């Protein structure tokens, strides 16, 4: 489930299930989008990116979907593993700087 | 080498101190960035250097002073900071000023 409020939104999934993390972006001029994973005590780590001329891109166990009509981005993680537990940020680039979304904490239950 | 390194890992400083954060990359990237990240928040852009020249300053107070001595190094000089400046300071680099950014592990700064 998800919880919002004073804490980061949290998604809790069972190990082996698929995870979907959503992000709404604000700038219709943004043409490049990235998903980052940040583990505790570490810097953000690149996962996957997508340009605005695409609506889907697949990596290893991850898929990013882009819906420009509603300014929505999602990250799908297949067969979620304990090592996927982290905070996930989407980021948008409108040409001169990267702006990060608020982040979602993914917790994987064994 | 696909690594961005940052030193020190942790820094505690008083409000009257002067200190510097250092960042280094050897990927041949010509854009380098400083971000500030508070707990449970996303990184916020502070400065962008492109070809060793400051191209973006996101209205950062003058007590933070960036410096790019060469294409591999980026410094952030700190002076007369406030307790609310305590945060994780992240450095990143990219091939050009729009591509995937590689982040360092950050410096955890505490201002007392």
C-alpha cells in the first residue's frame, strides 16, 4: 500500500512481485526523464531514462512508461528483490537543469 | 572509471568556520553540478558548471562559493554557514549539460 503525509510515500511489496512507482511531472516542456534509485547513505544511482519521443523503454527488469498527455511517468520493476529496497526519484529535464520529484520509498518484504 | 568521488564523507563545522567540499571525476565529463539534499527530500540543484564556467546559480546564498579549477575537479567553499545548511551535499557530472548525471556518495554536513 501507499502512505503519504509527513513521511515519504511508501510502496510495500512482497519479494517476487512486480512494483510500479508513479511520478507526475510539472513542466510540459520537459523532454528528458530519468529514474534514480537512492539507498541509505548513498548518492542517487541512475536506473533508466527516456526521451519525450518515446512512450516506453525497457531495461534489465525495469520498464519506464511516459504519458505526455497527462504528464505522468512510471517505473515498473519486475520480480522485485530485497536489494531493490530504496527511495526512487523521477527527474525531468526541460533543457537547462534536472528537477527531481518528491521520491517514493520502496520496501520489499521477504 | 565511472565514479564520482567526494571528500570528506562527513563534516562538522561551526558557524564561524571556513571549509571546502571536494568532488572529482575522471570520465571526461564537461558538466558538473552541486546539489543539496535534506532528509526525506529530493536533491535540489545549487550550481552548474559547463566547460569549467558557472552556467547556473540557483539563487544560492553567497556563503556557498563554488569553484571549478579544471574539468575534473569541483569545489564548494563554505563560510559562515547556518545550522539550517546542514544537509547531504551531492556532486554530479554528465557528458554534456543535458545527459544522464552520475552522482557521488555525498558529503554529510552538520553545522553547529
